[in-house]
C-alpha cells in the first residue's frame, strides 16, 4: 500500500475562454495520509472548488498529477475513470442530492448498482452502514420525512458505501442548523478516526476547522499556508 492515500504533485489548472486564460490552480502540492480529516478554506474565487473537482477527477489538471492510492488519475477516461471514481471516491454535497422518491436504504445503495453484488447484498450493506450512523430506525423513510441532519447522514452513508479511499465533502453543513452541523462534523471526524478513509472538506465556517487534523488555506490558486494541530507553517 502507498504511504499516502492522496498525493497532489505540482498541479495547475488553467481555464480558457477565447483569448483569456484564468489560472485557477497554480503549482499546488500536498500529500494526505489515510485517516486524515482535512479542511480546505479560502475566499471566493481562490481555487477551492477547482481543487475539489481535480481531486474528485471531475476536472483534469492542466499540469501536474493527482495520485489516489498510488494511481495517477489524470490520464484515465471513460468507463475506467467512472469505475475508479465509484470505487475509490465518495461525495457529500451541501444540498444532500438525495432522490426524494427513494427511501434511505435505496438512496444509500445506489452506488452499488454497478457492482457485482446481489440486491440482497446491496440492501444488507446499506442497512448496516445506516445503522452504524444512527439511522437504523429510519431505513424506510424518504428524504422529505427526515430532518436536515438525518438527510446529510444518509448522504454520508451513501458516500461510504463502497469503502472509498477519499471522501470529498463540499460545504456539508451549509444547509444545516447549528446543532445538526455539529452532529455531522463530529460524525465525519469519527469516520476519519477509524483510519479507513481520508476526508477533505471545503468550508467557509471557521468554527468547523477545529475538528480537522489539518487546514489547507488556498489563495489565488496557491497553497497559502497549512495549519496542523494549531501550528501554522508557510508552504
């Protein structure tokens, strides 16, 4: 197994519109170990969303490389990339992105549809992880019957269903009240402490970063500084 679950090596991303070029990421490098809970922070337009898209293999870097579990991701495409993303990555969104017509168990088991598991096995795995996240009594309820915090826990369960290497959480508490936000962020911290998955979270809420092992601050497409265990080090 590689020492790091994620390595970002000299990644730049430039978007072009006609004769205009915008460098959203500028020679970004860092490594993440399995089990780290990392926050990415920075002002609007700093490159946070672009970095998340590159980590999530949604965008390809213009230069540099992103390695996940030692695998270079930028040259993959088509079915191979879709399969890799489904197996290695999990996504948690601010808007939950649940399907209202499906109950919690069916929402969570959706990423397993591409697997070789039987329907019974998919159901059993979804029920197990939902129970682990405190939703064992809510399996048959649809999103509209759940609170905001419960909906986000369903979304977290869905992100974890394939035992991914990396979970990307984009403002995961943005639509939640203070109490539900605390519950979800503590849940993400607990999951990372299991040592099985690296979690990267974009947030505008500085209060949430205290739960993280490391904070990466992005400014003008560059890593401006890192904060680990309360200590600041320039990069």
